[in-house]
C-alpha cells in the first residue's frame, strides 16, 4: 500500500454498525455519490435523489453488509419512501476525511 492509499475500514462491520456509519455519512449529502449506472436506474424507475438519501438515512439492511474485493463494505438498504419501497445498493468507502456513500444502483 502506498502513502496515498487509504486503508479499508479497520474492523469487520455487522449490519448494525454498517447502518450507523452509513447514516452518519448520509447525513451530509455531499458525502453521497451516485454513480452513472445508479443515475440511469433512478431515471428508469422514477426514483429521485431525495428518496435515495432518505433510504440511506432511515432504511434497514435487506442484503447483509459484506466486504468487497476493494476492501470497502457494501450492503443493500431498503426503505418505504413517498409511498414506494425502494432498495439502494451502497458501498461505504473510507477516505482520509471520512466515510462516503457510493450509490451503486437503485431498485423498486
């Protein structure tokens, strides 16, 4: 690992700890990054950014947190928002200045 690389989260996360860190990061919308694939799915499925952020802040884990090949933690979080049940696949990525929520895809 070189000096510019940030290490993966230092301990194994269970679903409760994953949610706690996810909610802390999602409380600041500038820490929510929506990748192009997720933006496409949002348009197709008529899901807006407010629904995605609400899901990240208030949802429950529907696919358990697991370690990715890059050393980040990923889970699917589900929440009923604006009358719709949506699910968000999200990676919790650690940077030098804190955790970021990387929205991979969204589903109904």
